[in-house]
């Protein structure tokens, strides 16, 4: 029975509860990325859109998106947004907002798209509207959801359980989608809001159990195990196992980097069902999205239109002109008489060049990320096992 309590507490508090939290955290950020991608198909609110809606002309959807700046906040949970000659409001009652971390202006202008390393607290901040204290006027806002006519004015208003998508950000609109896909993933899913509480309760329960067992002379071995279980939260950070822990962190970070690159590589494919890149895809703004397969890319043509999106697993072998061992896949807008894809007026429609088929590149990133995750888990387990063995040997000498 003593063994059951020792192992049961450790399994629940150190494994199951943080594991559930990890699943929820990863699911939440995956859902957020999916909602932003889904919203990229919505029509953008323009002055013409408002005129048509005012005249009763309806589109096939009542969901729209809007790029603007914060103009003001009212006491009734209404925010006012403006973009050029358009002013709209949004009902924020019961809504959440996401604060996107700042981008790097210098990197954004490079022809070769460089993906920054994950450092610090770079993930977006999720804040319920009820907890928002102050907002700076002029902050850039991306909002998507149902646009309704309420009280003689057009307002973004969601009826529960539906919610608006509200993102506060800086930088250029055309970089918003890429930054969301890149940043919106947890640094380490195991360390989530559930983890500190679970580890604290687990250690406390094991300490109480240890006190009971140490006062029962014939339960020496369970006492040693319960003390070791109490030390589990700090064991990975002790030498010599800490070196394996650092290796685990590095490998896990590389895997996270590759998963983010995988998602970026697949981003243009959202317009092409079954990855059929021969199709010409009509967009809500009347433009046509295409993929042009080229043996090489003229530097001067690309310079004014898009960027190269590679991966740490594959980059062009030459940049003057751009050459690769395989074909380039250039995504962008079809212009009459222009052999190369052009830039869309929609900031979320990317003009990007991939040094290979996006499915193959993304699959390569995914496989490498999976292998690195397995190696990082093995490294963590090895370091933890070494420290646990040492701890048990020391405790065996101390507990008589």
C-alpha cells in the first residue's frame, strides 16, 4: 500500500496533471493560429463594403476582418478603431485580446527571410477584456469576426459562444500573419499554469507521507522512496544531471524552431486544396493567387515583391541569381502579362518563394522535429535517472 501511495502521488502530480496542462496549452495556441489563418479568408472591410452593407447587399458570410488603430475606449466595453477614412467599433464584452510581441524591423526588410530564435517571453500575451486596465491610443489592432449593424452603426459583435479575434501588434500589416504563426507556440508545454501547483502539492504530499513512514521503523525502503519522490521537482537541476537537462532544453528548442518553420512553409498551401499548385485561386478582393514554378529567380524582380522562405534544413545555394538544386515555388498574385507573381493588396496574402515543394520541405522539418523531440526526451530521462540513482544511494546511507 505504501508503494501505491508513493508512486500514485508522483504519477498524478508530476506527470498526469502537468501533462493535461501541456495538452491544453498546446491546443490553445494551435487553435489561435488556426483562427488567424481562418480569418485570412474573410473579406477586408473597406468603404465600399460598408456602402454595400448599408444598401442591404450581403456577402456569403457575415464575418469580416479589419486592420486599424485604436482610437478610443468607452465605458460600455466598446472600442473605436480607425483606418484611413473608415471608423468602426467593436463590442469587447466577454472577449479576449492578444498582445503580439514586438518584431525586429531590421530583419523584416531582408530579402532572405530569417527566422529569429526563440528567446525570452516572446509568446503573445492573452488578456481577458475584463482585466484590461489601460490601452494606448494609436496601437495597431487586427480584428476579425461578425460585423453587424447595431444602433445605426456598424460594429464587430459576437454572440456567445462565438468570439471575436482581436490582436494588438506593431510593425507592418503584411508581417502580422507570419509573426503570429511563428510566435504563437509555448516555450515548454510541460511548464504550464498547472505545473507549479501540481509540483508543490506533490512535494507536500510526499513530505507528509515521508513523515509518517519515518516514524514506522519497518518501512525503511518506502521512506527512502518517498524522500526521493519529494525531491523529484529539483532533481533535474542538480549535477551531474543538469548537463543532460541543458541538452534537453537545446534539443527541444530546435524541435520547436522546426515546427514553426513547418507551419510557415505550409502557409501558402492553405489556398490550394490537396496541394494542387496548378490551380488559380480567386481571392475575396478579386485577385487571383497562383504558384509559379521557376528554375531560378531574378534578384531584381524579387527584391521589390517578396522574400525567400527557406528552412534550416534547406536554403538556396546561390543568391546572385537565386539558384537551387531543385525548382523554386513562387507564390503571389497573377498579373496580366507578368511572368512572375506580384504582391497582393491583401496584407495576409503572401508573396514568398520556397526553395522546393512546400509539402516536401514541411515534411522534412516535421520529421526532424520529431526526432529531436525524442532525443530531448531521452536526454531528460537520462539526466533525471542519473540524479535519481545518486539520490537513492545517498538516502540509503542516511536513512537507517
